[in-house]
C-alpha cells in the first residue's frame, strides 16, 4: 500500500529534521547537514520509503532517524561530538 504524502507535510518534516541535525542550531548537529543536504536526503527517503523502509511513518522520529542515516551516507557529513 502506497501512502500519499502532502507537500505541507514534507515541508514540516524538513524543518523538523533541520531542527535536529542543523550543524549550528541542531539538537544533534551533523557537520555538513545543510538545508540542501537535508532536502536531498528527505527526497530520497520519501521516494524509497514504501519499497525500502516499509512505509512513511508520518514524519515522526523513526522517519527522522532514517533520514539521518541517509545524511550520514554523504561523505561530507559527520556527527559533531
């Protein structure tokens, strides 16, 4: 079953992910996690969520952590200790 995701839901989710992983203001900052990097990771996740991850969970922490894993696949990104 494919879940339809609304554009405003995606925008809210991008802001949510940014609030956690933004390298300057994030709760768990990731070096290199700029807004374009986050948007690219969210897009990749949403496009593959139904087939690879078992589906969009609604933009909650499970989705956020899955996007974090995609962000960390970018060689320019790393967790700031």
